[in-house]
């Protein structure tokens, strides 16, 4: 039974408190067809239920599920400032699925969490369309998510994103550090820019330098360059796995090359990268100059042009480079694995 409003008082609604259920329902109507464009045969449910259902693909004898979660971070502040929301959903998917593939996994499905102070249907639809675009690129299904309108928690049109991805790998196909050995070769895959890491520092540099995000830069503006979506490496990794044995992969995410490359190495091993063996995009050179950033700090904050580093046996290096280039990747022989991880730096660039 509903309690009556206090005598002489105003009857309040959820909308009066800043949450519009009708607008949320309108968004669900809009995103249904978008989500359906990402579906895989294993998906057993539609958007709108309490949970998403997905089976394991055929062909796995001993399947192991792999899960990853991430966000886009303060790159969203630049997206809001530039009024450009068509790439951040790709960032969201990429940051999750690129973590899955380093284990050898095939991404299966994805869920998103979109939180905002006031739901703007046009912005939310643009973001979710870009999430779906990322899912299609990664071959995974968008099977659900959550939209939360939270006035007082977020100001104005601010919003935040989180993503959750699940993949599957054959138990004996899991890629782990024990595959890596001295003499293995390292191949770097080009990034599309800073991806989704280091943006608190990037925003500080932009503000401190007085740079205008609309100023011409490379083939567009500085804002366009900084908002370039994170590259998704799912197809490249799958092409490699189909033709040779991968010894390791490192997703160069938060922590840059210095912090992420050691994560694929076993104890007692180090990665030796050849300086100048890959082209560093202009945006990183500009950031280093404009912020007066030490080289060591650049390498432990940004990917510096390499979004993924692959480790293969020495005899497979040429084949791996050819496979990656056939898959549409810019790939570079960047170094090798050597003994010496117990003392000194695990990553040496020289």
C-alpha cells in the first residue's frame, strides 16, 4: 500500500530527484538493435534481462574461462571537453579484450557499466554504438550492461564507463611465462596513440602548455589525436596462434613498456629492446617536449608507440612478422629475451 503524501505537502517522484526512468527505458529501446549486431551463435539471451546468457563455443575439450575488467579513465574528460564520444566505447572494449588475449583467450562476451549525473540519450547512444563497434572488431558479443543515472554523484553531463569481458582458452593453450626462454625474439605492434593510459598526465601537460585541443596536429587536431581509439589486437593474436606457438604477449597498458613487459617474463629473464627499432608517433614526442618529461617517465607511463609486444621463438620471428603484417598490423622486430632478470632492470632499452 502506498503511503499518502504528508498533508499539504508536495508529492515527489523519482524524476523530481533527478532520475528519469522513462529516459532510461528509451535508451534500452535504442540500444537493442545495436547490441544484436554484435551477437555470436553462443548467446542465449536478449538485452534487457537480469543477466546475459552465453554458452561455450564448440571445439573446446577443456575450456577455461578468462575474465578482465577495466575503464577508460580520465580520457573521458577530454572526450567531454571536445564533445566527441564516438571512440571511447572502443577504448573500453579494447582495454579489456587486449588483456584477455595475452592469456591465449578468445573473447566471448562483454558487459558495460555507464554511470552519469543526467542521462543524455544522444551521448549515451553514441557511447554504446562505439562499444558495439569495439565488440564487433573483437568478435565478442555485447550481452548486457547497466546504465545508472546518479544526480549528485556526477556533475552536469559527466559520465564514467567500466567494462567487463569474458573469454575462453583451451587449458593446454594458456600462454604463461614458463614458455619464454633466452633467445626468444620480441615483436612490437604499433599503437594508435596513448590508447587509454596516462591521461591525467596528458591533461596536465595540455593545460600547462596552454595548447588548444583544436589546434592542427598530425592529420587532424590535437584533440582528435589524443582521442584516437585504442587499437584492438584480437585478430592479430588469433592469426598468430593459428600458425605458430606464441611464447608470450604483453599488453602495454597502464605502467607503459617498463612495467608491463616484465609481466610476461619468467624469473631470471630480461627483455632487451633496441632503441630506434620502432617509429614513435609524433604525439609522444610532443608530450615529452611540452611536459619536459624524462625518458624513463615516458616509458613507465605511456606505450610510446607499441600497444602490444609479442614473444616468439627466434626461428619464428620472420614468419610472425609476415603473419602480423598480413593481418593489417604495423609490426617491428624490437629486441630479444636474455638472462638477467634477477638483478638490475627487467627491461633494458639501448
